[in-house]
């Protein structure tokens, strides 16, 4: 569920019947028929709260009425039909309801009549569940998690499934630690009891010896020797087990728990030494082994935790790269957050400080490749001349000293056309990661070398056939070569959608390719399918951009942009901007200037719109008006690009 929430998807019908456990312990969430993308219009896919007459069932089956879901596990906002309130926190409430049933044997709402059940859900009356939780005998921490999930106000619950998973994991970790501590204390107590029992036997024997007289000294010597021998046997057994567990821990490169077991058995040996009378040689063995084991365990656990953190960072960066529909600003923020959570704040540290920290990892080269892609994202997300993205290239160059990749970074930094072409011809495709090959393909299309991009990306696609970006950039390159190769483009757009069927833009790309191939019926179906994955405005925005930049069908682009302005109340600066670009391409400069002005009015900070407005005004001979636009470009913009060409 954490993965689904990270993708902006909520389930809306979580309950025990929709959770399956496989033969190997894998957990699967079933029945996504009521799932909803959070970026759809509020309330899309939900109907009004139903009346009592429309109720049909109290049981666990999803209900077919106008309130979707199962009342016994339904959050109050869903039961009330408060459509704008339904979010990831709604699924969290349902997960808390499942936890409540695990702990108490019943869901939060229990009633014989459907109307009673609906009233409990709409009133958020969980008083019965809270009482049952208080009496269930579970750990207070786990009960607190369940109660927080069942909070009436969404803001009082964990924000999403990931936050809830962290809370449960923290509880499990603490419970395991308590259990281990109790086990060690029990071992020590058991050894103390054995020692005390032996001491009592000794006292009785001594009393008898004193009463009987004679041979007392010899008896005491023998008893002392026997105690030492017995204590030594106990310690030796613990040492043997400690060494066995130590060997297992060494062979388990990812198992922090294995080291905990070895240290636990060592503690048993130490407790036996403290409680008994082991000989001096055995005591020294325990002390020596303890020093070596603890030193090695500390190093191993530190390494395991570091590798685990590195794996989390790598996984998160890969996930961010797959957020194909997000804006560059959101991707930039997500990349910064991922590194910051890893413990490296690239915005606060100098390039040298950040590079030194990254070089300490086992994945420095991989992270360098992600820094390259982040530099591209930040360059687009922020003012491209601000230099904020440049630091990321500096860090990547310091982290990864490979000569070919260093030359690529330097070429990308200054957009050196000749160097990018030379690098494409010498690229070690069999060694480079997908993110670097994708980046090089993007650079080639940026400088207009579409045929070279096709050649490079075709080889990359054979190696990374399941990579979304390589397939999509290859399809786009087939569009851009002259003449366009629409059949190959359609083939690889199909591959893109096989990888990510939920991406609306890829369906629009395929729709355009099919239309160019003359298959208008299938093209219309793909565009209609795109609308089911995204709101209409975003689809129109992308289609207008595609018509202008790829097909150069400016009349169609203008029609799509104006349709978007008519039909969608939330005016988007990009709509006006796309309209202006298409009008400018037709030479309708007055209308284009007006569209760029509207874009600026909608989004005050839009450097491309300022540039294009200035270019229009200059081409219209209104030099003074053009110069007045310049301050809106930002103080850091290089003068040499000001109004020199139309930006896209």
C-alpha cells in the first residue's frame, strides 16, 4: 500500500477479505476495482451517500450502492460522502480497522442492521472498538497505533501507508529488542539459580562434615574443584555455541540478526563466568573472544546498515526516475529529499564535502549517474542560468573519475555539440547504466542529432528492454528523424505502454503516431484511454505541445489550446504559452504576444514566456516595449540569449 500511495493511488476498500497471503508468505492486496488516482478531479468515481433503502448487506463484500466500499471498515469521510476528504489517510483508517480486528476479533463497527452500521460509520462512533482495544491485552504501543489510525480527523492519522508501516516496524523492532533482553536476563537468572543451588548443597555438606569431624579440608578442596569444573563446562558450551553463531553471521552478509544471536550467546557465556567459578584460562578466553566478536560485530552491523541505507537511496532514486508524469520542480524536490534523508544535503554542503561523503559509499558510480540526471532536471526546473544545477555536475565529476563519463558531463554542461556526437560514437553501451544512456539520448535529440539518437538508443533498448525512458526516448527519436518513421515510433510506444500502461502522455504519443499512419479509429481509442488516466486539461496541454513541436500542425495546436481554455476553469499558464508558440510559428505575432502576456499574468515567474513576449514585441518593431519585458527574465539570465530566439 505504501507503494500505491507513493504513486498517488488509493484503494478505498481495504478489508481482510481483500488481503491474501501466498504460499511463501508474500502479502497481496486484492480487488482494486474501487481504486482511484488522487490527481483526478475531486469526487470522480464516487457517487452521493446512499439512503437506507439502498443498503443491501452488512457483511464483508464490497457494497454496490452509491457509497463505495465496505461500511465495517470504512473511514468516516467516505461514509459521509465527503468526497474532497478522501485521501491516503482514508486507506490508513481502513488499515487501522484491520489491525483492530486482528487485536480484538471484530472490526471497528459491529451492528446487526445495515442502518445501524451506516450510522456508526457516518458518526465515526468507534467507542466500542476503543473499549475492546483497551481490554484486548495487546502491547500499549500497538493499541496506540490502532487508535491513531481510527481518528475521526484525517489529519490526526498517519499521513499514508508508508508512515503507518514505519510506526509498526518501530513497534516490532522494540518488541523484539525487549524479548531478546528478557531472554538474556532469563539466562543469567537461570545460571544464578544453578550457582545458588550448588552453594546450598555445599553449605549442607560442610555442616555435615563439621558435625562428623575429620577430612573437612580435603572435602572443601574437592568441592571447590568440582564447582570450577562445572562452571567451566557451562562456559565452554556457551563459547562453542557463540563461535558457531559467529561463523554463521560471517557467512550472512546481510543479516544483522545473525550478529545479534552471536552477541546474545556471548552474553550467556559472560553471565556464566560472572555467576560461576570458571578457571582463569576460561575467563581469559571469554574476555578475548568478547573483544574480537564485539569489534567485528560492530563493524559488520555498521556495514550492513550502511548498505541497507544505500539500497534504500538507490531504490528511491529509481522510483523518482519512474515518476514520469511529475513536473521537473517536483522531481527536483524529490531528488533533494532522497539525498537529504540519506544524510547528505547537497544544497548545504560544498561540492567537495558532498563528494567525499558519496565516495564512502559502495554505490558512488551509480549515484554519480543519478546526479547527472538530477542536473538535467534541475536545469529545467530552475532558471537554467542560475548555476544551481551546475554544482551537481561538479559533485558527479569528483565522485566518479571515469574518463568517458567525465567527458560526457563536461559536454552536457556546456552542450558541446561536437563532444556529444563523439561520445555517442564511443559510448561503452555494454557498461553504462540505463540512466546514463537515456541522458545521452536526450542530449542528442536536444542538439538535433535524431538519427544518431536512434542508433544509440536502439542498442541501449536491446540491453534495457524494460526501461521506460529508453523505450520512450527511442520512440520520440523515430518521430523526429526526417522523414519521420511513424511505424517504428508506434512499435516502441506500444512497448512503453506495456511497461507503464497508466501514463497518459505515452498514450497520446501513440495516438499521434497511429493517426499519422492513417489508423484514426485506433488513434481515437488511445486518446480516449489517455483521458481515463489523466484529467482532460493535462492531455490537451501535452497534445498542443506535441502538435506544435513534432507535427508542426499549428492550426490543430491552436484549436486544442483554445478548447482547453474554454472547457477547463483552472487556467494554466502552459496553455497560454503553448497557444502563443503555435501563433508565433504562424507569424501571428500580435495574437502570440497577447497569449504570452496571459501566461505571464497567470504565472508571474515564467522566463520562457517573458523571452517569447520580448521576441514578439521586437519583431513587431516595438523595441521600447520589448526592453521593458527584460526584468521579468530574472537578473541572472545571460544577455546573449535574451530575445535571440523563441523558446520551447
